[in-house]
C-alpha cells in the first residue's frame, strides 16, 4: 500500500448516513495477522459476542502482514 494511511478516513469508519436517537452505533476493530483476525471473529461468534455477519471483510493495512476487520452493531439508547 502506498501513500499516507489515515485509519479514521477508512470508508468503514465514516459517520452514519442516517443516525437515529433510538440507537447507538458501536464498532469493534481487530488488527492482526490474517489468521488471527479470522480466529478472533470465530471466537467472538462462539462466545456470543458478535455474529459472523456483523464483521467486514478483511481490510488491508499499511503493513502487508497485518489486516483489520470491523464489526458494526447497534444498541438501543435509554434516553
């Protein structure tokens, strides 16, 4: 990957198109080797923390040996 890498400008981390006061967006991010990211996603599913379908595909990072995945989840707000 060439050029400047800005983690917070990644499309998966952009603000919500239609934010709602009834729910809050939560994102969980894993950075690791390809195998470690996949294993952690599987473990999070087995433990009931996140389902497989909430995770993004593996995303590249500036380090060619490291990847990331982002889980997007919403929780109801209690306001």
